[in-house]
């Protein structure tokens, strides 16, 4: 024992804590690594690069080097916190093997908290290493289309549109209704007062909206008793939500350069687009009957078609149609790259990819429940979800966490594959 007979127990305890690190420093190398070696090696390389850049900037400032140093500074700081927690856990494991009962007691008291700290720092380091989605900082377009289920599917699509519109209003996000078209029907309303929606496009104009809403892309399924059902049977229908990146309406020079740059995801060769004008359908009186203000654009190589008729101005409809077409093309190019990348990864990771055909969420009216099938979250208070309330926000947050973890797993797979490649060549 460190305490002599004439030293009180509290003083001995303080003295023990002060000498802990000296006593078990030799055990610190035994702390477990919570990250795959390939990922940890990447973090260390980036930290070395950051330190070299920071040292060079002190004597010779360079804008590009400063930008790069800023980009990887989070990795360097996260690695520092990870290694600090790792070292602390290694010391505690050493204490648990000590012959000193009081030191073992101290180690037991701190063990759980230190493990939690290591797990958190490991996750944070993984997040900082995950490449940021190239569209994450952009505004976005939410396209909503009815899926299987006939008229009931159209009613539900209208519910989904108003759910997201209300959520944005509650959050104070600026929005613009780009397209909102009702289908030809007998005028009946749904059980919640919905109209039979044919198509809707909601622009969320806040920077970073794409990063917040990209997890909402997919098939949203509803299970409820339709207003037309006399026997009380539950019907299943669905609505498709597409989340696309969007440029702000007020174009800047940089935006125009992206539109005209063949290397940009948003570039479309105008010679590959067929433009058609037509009369708008639906309400609108004499204007609809006499003016060909509606626009339809067709990208001939891919067959992607965009129709726009909400405005009475053909020029405005044309501009909106081009913006939606560019966004769809940019998303398709991104998906094509991801598909090619997925083919190079393991089949297990490929199964987690979201596609437009996936049923990502179920809204169950009879059970007052909303279930996200990716994050596994079951939330009750369905009316609050459909009002765009806090319950919907919690579900969306759970999906964001799921996306981050999925991206981390993909990054790990890529790093391990890259690490294994030289070994295969050596054989």
C-alpha cells in the first residue's frame, strides 16, 4: 500500500490517484482498438498531413493549403480524443490486475464511463472520416407521386405532401410549391380530407436541406381503412418520395458555370432534350383552354420526362421544368456512380442501399404507429407525424443516424478492400 500508518484514508486515496498513471503506464498498449485497422490508419495519415500543413502555414500562408487543413482538422482532433480514451482504458485494465485492492476499486469505478467515452470517440472519429455527401449543403426538391393502391394511394400522397410542408413550416424552413396537380377524379375526398394527388414537387430552399431530407427518399406505405370501404377492411397503398438536389432560384455565376460545365452533375446537353408545349389540364378557365403554357421536357438518351403546368407563364414553367430535369439528371448520375461503387463492395453492403422501390416506412392508422424499416424506430402518435410534429422529427433523426452508420460501414469496406489490394497483387 502507498499509505503509511499515520496517513488518513482520504489522503491515501488522493495519493493513490496521483500515482496511478505511473504505476500502470506499461499496460497502456493493451487498450483495445475499437476501429478497423484500415480506418485507423487512414485517420493517422490524415492527422500527419494536417500537422504538416499547419506547420507550413505558420511561415507561408496558402489559401488552398489552409482550406485543406480546415477540412481534415476534425479528423485530427477526433483521433486525439480517441487515442486519449484508448490510453485511459488501457490504464484501467492495468489497474484491474494490480495487487493493490484500492487501485482495483478505483479502476472499477471509472471503467464503465471510460468504455462509453471510448465508444463515443470511436464513433465520432468514424463520422469525421466519412466523406460528406456532395449535395449535402444544397437546397432540395421533394417529388411526391402516388404509388400502388389506386385512388387511396393518391389520397395518401396528398397526406405525405402536407406532412412535409407542415414540418418545414414548423421548423421555419423556406419552401415553394413548384408543382401540385390533382388527378382527374369524381371529386371525392379521402378519409382525412385529402385530394387525389397526381404529382407534387415541394422545393425546400434552405441550404443543407438535401442533407436533412435525403433519407426520406423511397416508398412510404400506408395501412388504413379507406373511406369507401364498407366492410372495415384495412387496405395497403403507397406513395413514392424522391429527394433531389436543387439550385436556388436566384442563379449565381458559379451556378451557371455548373449548368454549362460538361463535367458537372447538373450539365445537360440541350441538343439531347426535346421540348413540347401543350395546354394545361385541370382548373384554370379560359386560360387553360386557349393558352399552351404547359411545358414537357424529355431527355432523349435516358427517357427522363418532366412536365410543368402550374404557372400561367410558359417561361416560368419552362424554367421550373429545366430545374427539375437538371436535378433528376444530377441524382441519376450520382446513383450510377454509387451503383458502380457498390458492385466493387461486398454483397452484404449492397443490400442496405436505398432505391426508389424500397418500402422505407409504414404508417399504420389502426395501431396509431409509424415504423421506419431502416432505423427500426417504432413511433406512436401518428397524427403528430402527419402534422409534421416532433414525432416526425425524431423519426427523421433516427434515419440520419442510420445513414451515418451505413456510410461508415461502406467506408470501412472500401478501406479494407484498398488495404487488401496490394497483398493480392503481391501474390
